[in-house]
C-alpha cells in the first residue's frame, strides 16, 4: 500500500470511510496496539507511540470502541455497571475487591450522560435494547478521559434516535481528545465529522472538510479502483 500521513487533533472529529478491505480495520488495529503498522512511525502528543498491546495503548490514553458490541464489547453475563467499568476496574478497587459503591456511582453517571434507558445499573446488560446496549459499549470508553478515541462503526445496528444521541455525545465530549470514527456509510460521516478521509486499498485517496461537501466526489473516491495503491 502507498504510505500516507494522518494528523489527528484535539477537539476534532475525523471520519474515515471506505469499502470493505479499504484498510479501516487495519488502521484501528495499529492505533490500538492490536497489530504493528507495516512501516512508518506514529506519535502521540509529540512523543513516539508504538503500543505493543491494547493495554499499552490504554495506558497512553488511546481507547477504542470495537465494531461488534455483542462479540467484542459487551459481556452478556454481566450487569450494566460491570460492563461500563470493565476497562478501568482498578479505579473502583479497594484492597483487591471492587467497590460496588464506586462502580455504581460511575455507572449511574454514565447511564445519565449517555441517555441509557434502563431500570437500574444492576440490570443484566442484555435486557437493554440494541441502541441502549451500544450506548453502554461506547459509554464505557467515555467514562475516563482519553487522548485519542477510536470508534469502529459506532452506529451499526442502532435506530436513528440512538444514532443521533451517540453522535451528539461524541461531538459534545471531543474538546480534549482527538476522535477517529470509522464508518461505512457516508451519511454517518457527514453527520458527525469535521473532516472526512477516504481510504482505498490501505491508502488515503481523499480528504474533505465537512463544509459545502461534494458528496459525489466522495462517493467516486470510495468506489474507484485506484491503480498502483497496492504496489
């Protein structure tokens, strides 16, 4: 694939779109320490960034919401509170035991902030609707401050109201971090992003400010075969 530069800035939401196989998943994996880039270097806040694992990425303040909430995000046998607290369980630990009070207070705050409709934070997570499950999957990574938040298809399988709620929350909290959203649908990119990048064959083939956007040009870049991109 052709090399490319990608700069992500605080208080900016960048959407990356492209067909299946365009490289969106590979980009997310490299940023979150699931794989190494084929070549090149990454920096975070001006310092070299090369996470060897998701744990290392999280320690540096890089969080990722995975695509499949049922397979990769939510744990079906746990309640809403524990699903929300899982990445940061140590923050709620007292002498090796999880403080249910601390965990419950955090969960209640995130349920309120994310607009999760539920009876209580100790309900099983699968009692929630699909849209509310997704709010939990996203909310767990917004419970703590991050430097970069990567969201892989955050609107997949949710209704239009949940999509609008999630989009509004993502934008409202973007001030102190960089936000990268991977989407297959162009209208989702337009709805949430300040800047839209088009990936094709693991290379950036288009970059657009989301102002007076030429949707036709974006769609052509998404669907064109870019000869030489995978030399």
